[in-house]
C-alpha cells in the first residue's frame, strides 16, 4: 500500500488539485445484494468508505469534500432502511467529531434539518458549532438534501428578503454552499451516469467521473484515480 501510494503521489500534480470534490455515495444496497447480504450491511460498509475517502482527501490537501449520503427522495425508502441509516450516523457522530477536530476539519451540513429527526438535527448543528474554528479542509455532508428543494428554498428566501436585481452571486449566497467554491469534480459511484438531483446549480462547470464500482469499494487508491482523471481534463469554461 505504501509503495502504491508513493508511486501514485509522484504522478499526481500537487499544483493542480481540485479545490472541491463532491462524491455521490451510491450503490451500498447493490454492493450488499451482490454478496448475498442485507442492504443494511451495505450502508455499514459505505460508512467505512466515507472515512477512507475523507482521510485521503485530507491527506492530499483537498479544500472541500462533499459527500451525498441521503437525498430528499431517499425518505421514500422502507422505514427500516431509513432508520438504519440514521442510526449509523448516531453511532459514529462522537468519533467523527473527535476525528474532525483532531484533523482541524470544519464540518458543514448541506440539507434541510427540518426533515430529519430532531436529535439528528441537533447533533448536526452541534458538530457545525464545535468545528467552526477549524481552519483546515471542509467536510460538507449532504444529508436530507435535494438540489430542487435547495433552489426553491433559496428563491423563497430571496422573495422574503425583498432583494431585487438578483445576480448570480446573490443567488449563490442563498444556497447551502454560498460561501464555498463550486465543485471542480463530481464523482458518482456505482457506474450510474446521472446527478440524481445533486448540486444542479453548483455543477455548471464541474468535471464528472463515473467509476464502475460501488461506494463501499472506494478507498485511497480510488481517490487518487479520480484526481488523476481530473488532471487529464481541459477546463475551458466556454472559452477556446
């Protein structure tokens, strides 16, 4: 592993890292089904992948890491599965907070807290408050998140504010990611090639990568491959 990592780091251009990588953590249930396991065990394995990916991104110095783990549409799944996913968060919240503080990582929640159980909303706010002074990278957890929901919320807030002559920057300020750079790279696990209501506004000039592997199989080497793929791209932003 160390040999591979050193070899890969020599290939990665450390001066051209994406500032913001967003991961769509898809395929936990299919990963489990493929192995004859309960879908819930796929979510448990997916939790471990989050730690591996976040640690590697922090090691490389990626400024913002967003992970899309539960959408507004996911509330339509069986209650037992939704409860299991939420209980996973409850189980790891203390250790996650300790890990973030140790690594000087600021925690952000991207989503509608009012859709979540009250104790989870409180825990997410507490994690944001306790890491607010961290000056390293940012871990942005998309939980109870949907891009259309986010955009509608932003529009309603703008209407309520009475602001007029809205610019792109004004509108961006009302999104969950208002003070963050837009994602340079969006990676979706499982081989599916769609955004599924994720960061529709912010993704305007993101690069996309769709590795054909389920989220629980993501590890440090996968992160390196994602970055190497990003560094092959020519970003023109509509120019020549």
